[in-house]
C-alpha cells in the first residue's frame, strides 16, 4: 500500500498511530487572532532613504509662499478623487487611487539617522536587536500557505542593518523573512542530479525509514512527526514556489497594469506583482523595497525620477487587488524611515527630518480618501494625532487582529513585544 | 510544562522581611545545601537516586539500558559532535570488560581528545553571543575574535577549573600567572566582554559607550548567574530584587575598564576604517604565545607565522575592488583591561544625558546573595566581581553551570530556562538533584570533564531512547532518554566526516575580511565558509550574515545570549536535505568511497548502515535499500542517492 502513495505521499493517512499521538504543532500553522481581524495580510512597501512628504503627500500651502532658506514644494498639488485629498504631481497614477488612500501626515520617528531609523521602522527599536514586524506578525498569526514561507521580503536592502530588518532575533528562526529576488530566491528548490521521479523514489524510501524509526523509538514524539511532514512540504514547495514566481503566467493586461516591460517601471512592477501573487496564496507578510529616496540634491529631478519607477506599479497593485476583491483584506503600508525638512539643503534638496513625515495605507480596513493627522504650517513637526513608530506598529497589528500588548514572547526573563512599553492604536483611520 | 510547587509540595520563593518592605527573592538565591540521598535501589550513580525517586512518585521508572551500539554513538555525538568510526564501534562491541568498565573507557577516551573542546566550547560560545563581526548597521569584522574562541576550546580541553574559567573571562588581565604566556592567555579570556554587537555608527557616542557597558553587564550576569541584571538599566528590575543602583554599581566596574575590541566607533576611527588594530590589546611575550596555546589544547595552526606580523601591516588591497585582508599578529587580542577609574551616575529612565545620583562602583546589594568584596580606589572592581562570582558559597554560579551541562546531555535543563534563574524563569524539576550536582561540582574543583563524566556514567544517561509507554509527566522526568536533534555544526561535521572530507586542523590566520559597510573592499566577509572542509566551530560567525545553512538549522542569532537552542522543524530543512549541493557532494563522495572499499551491493549496503547509523541493517531495510539503489540506476549514483536519504533520515539527524 505504501508503495502506491506516489507523489503527494500522504503518509499520515496510512498511519493509525499518527492519529492517536499528540499532533505535531507546526509553528507556521494559522493561529486565531486576538480579536476579529480587518486585514488578513500585509504588503509593506518600504522606500529606503526617507522620501520627502513635502513634495508628495503632505500639502503645505504656507511653504509654497516661502523663499530662501526654504525650498518650496517641487511638485504641484491638486485635489484628487471624490474625497479631494491633495496629492502632488509626483504621483499622478497613484493619485487616481486617492479614494483608497489613507494619508497619515503625522508619522514620527526618534532618530534622523538612516541606520537607526531604518532599523526602528522595521523592528521598533533602534538600540537593540529585536524581531522585525513581519516576524512578529507571522509569529502571532502563522500563515495560510503552508507550502510557501510565511514572511517574504522582496529585494531587501543589504546594508543599514541588513538581515536584522527581516530577522527574528530571539523569536524562532522560522518566523524570519525569506529573502527573495525578482528571480526567486528560496534556497534548494531544485536538484542538480535527481529528476522529480527519482526524488519520489528516494522519499518513499526515507519516509518509510522515518516512520519505522518513529514507531520503534518514540511514537509519541511530535518532533519526529514534524520531520516527516517537513519532507512532504518540502517536496510540494519545489513546485509551488517556482509557480508563484512565474510572472509570465499572468495575462498581458495584468502585466501592463504593473508596468512590466517598461524600462522605468519593470523592476518595481515585478516586485509588486510578485507581492500580489504571494498575497493571493496566503502569505502573511510581504515586504517590497525601493531604494534611492535620500534626496539631498535636485529634489525635483531626483524625486521625480524615483516616483516614476513606483507610481504606476503601486497604482496597479491597488487596482489589481481591488478587481480581485482582495484589497479589503490586504493592508498596504507605504513608508520611508523618515521624511525631509522644509529648508533647502545645499544641493537643492532637503535634509533628514524625523519629527514629521507621511506614511500612507490602503485597503485592509483603513478609510480611503482620508488625510489623518497633520504637521505644522511648514511640515516640520507632527502636531495633530502624532504617530510615532510604536503607534504605527500597534495600529498595523490591530488591523491584523493582534493586540500589541498581548503579542509577547518570553526571552531573557521578560515578555518582549514589538512596541516595547509604548504604542497606541489610532482607530481614527479605521473604516 | 509546569512542575510547580503543587506537584512536589515545595516552597520555591523565599520571602525576606526587610525594614520597610517585603522583598521576594528567587528560589535560586537560597544557599547551596547538600541534600540527603534518597534511599532508592538500583542506582548506578548517586544522581540516579534523585531521578528515580521523582519518577516513582509519578508512577514511572527509568527505561532499559541502551545497547552498546547506541551508547557509543550517543557518547561520541555528545562529546565530539562526530560519529564513531566502524572500527571504534567494533572495538567497543568486542571489548570483554563489563559494560561499566568498557563504556567508562570509551567516555575517558572521548574526553581526552581535542575534539571534545571543539564540541563543548561551541556550547559556551552560544551563551556568550560569540561572533566575528559587530553586526548592526556597519557590521565591521572582529579580526581577533577567534583568539577568544580558541581560548574557550582549549579551556574545555584542558579541563580548566570552572572558577578559573569564569574569573579569566571577567578579570583575566588581573589574574596572577606564573609565566608570561599564562598571563597572556588569562587576558585572552576577557575577550568575552569585548564581543558585543555594537552600532559603530550610533549618532551619540555616549549612547554607544553606555550600550557597550550594558552588553557587558548583560553577558556577565546572564552567562554566569542566569540573572537579567540589564533589565535594571532604566528602572528597578520589575521582578527580581535588583535595583537601578545595583546596575550602576556594576556599570562603574566597566566604566573603569578599557575595552579593546579592534573596532572603532565613527567618532574614534581614523581614515574611515572601522577596523582598528590599534584598538586591540597587545600582550607581551607574543612569540611564545602560539606554543603556549598548543600546549594547552594540543592543537596546531596557531604558530603559523606567529608574532611576525605587526598590526600596521594590515594587508591593503591592491586595488579598490579587492576585499581588505588582515595579517595575523599573535600579540594582539580582544580584551578588557583596567581603565580610568570612575563611578557611574544613574541614568534616569536610561537616558544617557539625564544623570542622577552617582553610585560607588561595586556596591551592589542584591538581597540574600553574598556581598561583593570591597573595591579599592585604584581598582575597577572586576577582580572583586570575579571573586564574588566564584566564591564556593555563591548559590547561582555553580547551579547555573551544572544546569547548562545537564541540558546539553539530556535535552533540557533541570531548570528549563537555562539563562534565567530569576522570578520569571522556570522552577527546577529536580531541585535536590540540582543542588546535589552543584555541590559535587564545587567539591570536584569545578572540573567540567568530571561533571560530564559523572552524568554520562549514570543509569539515567545510559537508558535506551525507546519510550513506548509512560505518562507525559514521566517522560518529562526522564523515563527514557529523550531524542535530541543534532545541531547544525554536528550535521555538517558528520557529513564531512563520513564522506572523507573533514579537515581536523584549525584554519590558520584571520578568517574574516573587509571593513564593514558597503562596497567590494569594505563589505565584511568570511574567508572560509560552509563549503570548506574545516569543523564548523572554526568558521567565522558573522552577525546578520549567517549562511542559509546556519539559518535553516536554527543556528542561534549571534547577537543574542542563547544557552538553549531553539529547535524548529520546517520545510526548508527538507529542501536542504533533498537538494543542497553540500549534501549532494557528501553523498556522492561517500558513495565513491563505498564503491572502492567494498565489493558487492549487499556488502555495500551493510557498510553504509554501519558508517552512517552505527548499526547493522535489518533485513527489511536491506531489501528496501537495494531496491532504491537499483531504481536509481545502481552503481555510484544509486548508492549516492541511497546515502543521501539515510543522511536525511530522522535516525541520522537525531541522537538516540
């Protein structure tokens, strides 16, 4: 009977013992949230370098009237959509989705240094090595797709903390982000010698040995059950992972939506389409990264060029999720590590600013067409509904059905959380 | 699982009535007492009596003794992290002595081999967050960290008394030594304090400085005491009786010390180099150091050009595209030595610029722990800290270490939370056994080999791992030997070993390159990686740059103190065994060797089981194996496919 099992195996069904014993607890199995979730998954779009809010999503008419040493907004702002929220000409495509966007104009972070702020937005803590937000979410909720990693980060930055930004620190390594490039990236998916049919034979032999070993030595051992299951899943992943990254399977009109094939938008468009395909499969936390947003010089040209690479793909991502009825349960969060100041930097750009910047969200239970919080007249400091990093994290967790105070892990004698001792949920942005 | 006071009717917390308020101290602060030996029949070692008594109360009993094949495999994996050879297994099976004598000889042989320190030194390196780079934003390499690593390995091999082992890591620079070499080795021990994960680009230097002190307090208190004193940096400890005053009393010790890490904060460096050999400590008598290290550990390689390369001869790349390489200078080590004496001011809420009361260094007053010796005006106080830690009456030092050693042999500690003996940690499942072992450890002069031998000679350790029956509680109380998955190092080393690729020498010289940050010449890299033939303990451990092999097999995050590894079982491990080139290569080389030394497929299958699983193949297995070999086309290819699957099997990956 065992020999006939073939591809897909299903050894569990053959073992009466397996049903009696304590079930192996897969750490990535879906878990119940603390409260009903508005969003089932997160797509976190990280803009590395600190994009200017003053030239994009935070309309400051007073700044437009200022002369030197200030730098006036470099792009014209216009009211958009039915909501009429102001978005600049740097993002004309995204502006068409204005009624889906929730602009949080009052984000703040502690430290205006790239390294510290990047690590802080990813892990909540610039001083110590802590698990990343994606690791916390995956730890809290598991994932829906057992044949894919639970947390995937597409083309992450290699410096500024590097792997720390998708790491699991003291959480089990299972929860860390799997780094993929536009061409895949999950290690060991293919074999240089064996064809799939050979591997079926190999696995049949090994699983029989594993089952015999388990029954003879320690039938109640859930870890051994895990070993057996891990091979079954591994074998499935050899197919499912390349499938999910096969962007060429998408019809042309969908590829066009993301700007694939166009030199300017192709690379980021691929990342976004990959994100949608992962989301569709049930991956819990997906991060997409765009670099080059540190505009000390030539704001108009530099920002314009960068925005051109992501504007269409992001608008396409929102439209595509909407048409698949996935937007309402997919939370898109787009943020840099900080924003930029009102003064002109020596090269016609702007310097770093941690005291007020813009994060935008879409889908996943947040109100669209909303401008939430505010900076002061010149956009220098958050003055209304300020949202420091722990608040941002607490709010994202809340949308995912997680209470940021309850999501803890015991390490070194204390219960750690993503938000440490801070964090307030901003329910004002909820639908 | 909670085996709390309800089960055993014991009172864990002790309450001290202070003048004004009640302070709850953890169970582990109680004085060490020699417990009475339980009256139980059939024990092989005194420690068995405690295990057996506890099991009897739960209606369980120890399992059958393991057979010799199982025992030698278990002992060799536990002590060396390698498999016994077919010849070693056969010699043990044929040994005419009683089990007690023959097995005792095996244990003694294993303890004498330098492979022992390579295995057990790595256990300690997990505890002290060992790494060859700073991690964090810049991630510069520590070019001399390996000196400390080798010191740890050699200390285990030399069976350095635990008190000396502790003292050298806290205050090795202040310990007496008969010779120049001995003093140099003592200083090398303090490398532990200089290995922290630091943000070299932190904007505020004061923050950087205080973070480093915090790391030093954290590693010292958790590694040796199982106490989280670093929790009291910003406020009094929320659970344990440790105050902010205690924290800053300890901080003063490190503030009065000089840290030599070989890396520079951006405020300190010259010419944009974050690696700065001038910030390494120069020991005297460097030319003889290599030979001294060899005498201690019986190993080679340290004399490679030792003492000839000076620090300024950092090898520069020929052009800007090649990684920066470093020459080896045997006189330089990472260290902590006496610095400028000062006391540390409390930082209100941990804010580096908000100074409160200045605390006299060394004046810790943790209730019910012995007082620390007085610190003189011209002393940092690290020597006193070391004296305090290793005092035979200190209730934590010995309990914490015997528990760590226990956990490595039995899968989990008597106190499950091996790094936390405070209020928030778990209570011991066998409190009297823990004290029995701690007392024996102290009386045995702190011999780690002696303690390990005692545990391994016990009936408890020598049980079979076949655990068909018994309650959940009895299992947790060691009715039957638990199966333990081998660590990433063991898995890799054993695959190299069976395929004839393993190189047992120490790699020579500095095995990290780069200067940190970005760019071809700067980016930190290892010279030797997982594809090299060296034992895994000798491969550089780069923070935030762990190899996929390390990540998939739960190698601990080297920025975190982790005395007990997490074991996750995930599909990535399945993919690794099915497809990874390292595994494929090991299987292929093994099969090639098999074809050369044996003739006939049946004999080959027999040999394969003996080498990989240290036992004979059963009839059923032999038939299945031959079938697979044939299905895969027979010959080297067929056997390589078979060997790969046996290496991937649970039996191979577990110590049974």
